[in-house]
């Protein structure tokens, strides 16, 4: 059965114009690389420290992003702020 698929692939390959062969090769190479290396991936993830280094991110940036994206975050933040204002006024 595998030879029939190879024969089909060779038939398709012979039908491709010469000027398109480099592009076709890159596509086939990418597919073969993806299929052969898919099982070789490690199960553990490496650290991203090499990418980010010792970058410190302000927590207010995350808070603002959550508020803008998620409605319930806006509601929680509004309730927390009103509670804090009430406690300061007492």
C-alpha cells in the first residue's frame, strides 16, 4: 500500500512545473520535519527566564488589562474600591 502512495506522490511531483519545485520542496521539507520531530518534543517546558531576564512588570498593567477584558473584573474592582472609600471615610 505504501508504494501506491509513493507512486501517487511521484506522479504529482512530475506534474509540477520546474519553477515551482523549490517552493514545493520547502513545503514538503517543513511537513516532514514537523512529523518526524513531533514525537521528539520534551514533556517538560524550559524556563522563559532566558527570554525575559529579570524584567519586572508592574502589577497595575495586569489589573488594567483584566478590567478592560473581563466584565466581572470591572465589577470586582468597583466593589473593592467603593469598600475602600467607605472604610477611609469612617
